[in-house]
């Protein structure tokens, strides 16, 4: 017995019918999940950090798709870093730099320490997109 397959209009892969939400489905469930995750992330970033629609992607592209401190690339979304005193959005960081850099030291790397200092003194977001503010605090 042959398995029915269809071509997904988004990823263009031939997939078994079980990968579609119904008999007329044109986009596979994997592509649907990716789209939901992306739109959910963007709406949360927009509401929380004051970035307009598409500005997260623009900032990510202007940072070369890399963490602003360690210059590493990640498979998941980079964190939107902000100053907890002023609320100023500084840029995009990998989870390790954003959550553990100060708490766990600078991974014994003077290169990363210098990069972190440069990042804090001259963050990319205000320079590249203009000032954006975290909604939890008001700007000074």
C-alpha cells in the first residue's frame, strides 16, 4: 500500500499526508509550528522591549546574526538585553552572555572581557536603530 504524499508550499518537501492538518492542508505541521514560534517571539519582543515589528530581525542582521559580546551564533533566538536601571535596550546577546557573564565571570577570556566593556559603553541598538526602552521602567 503506497503512502499518499504532498509537497509543502513553504519548505517544498514531499511529506506524508499525516504531516498536514487536513485533507486540503498545503503547509506541513513542521512549517506551521515554526511560523507560530516566530510570530509569538516577535509579538513578545515588540510588547516588552518597544521594538517595532521587524526591528528584532533588523538588529539581528546588523549584528551579523551573532551575539554582540562573544560573537557566537546560536540556533535559537538571541536574548534582547536591556539595562535594568534605565530600561535602555542595548542589543542582542546569547543566553550565556546575557544570563551568566557577570554572575559566572568572563570565561577567563580577556578578549570577551574587552568586548563586553565595549558593548556596555557603546551598545549596538541605540546606535543602529535609535533608543528603545524596556516597558518595565521609564526612561530617565
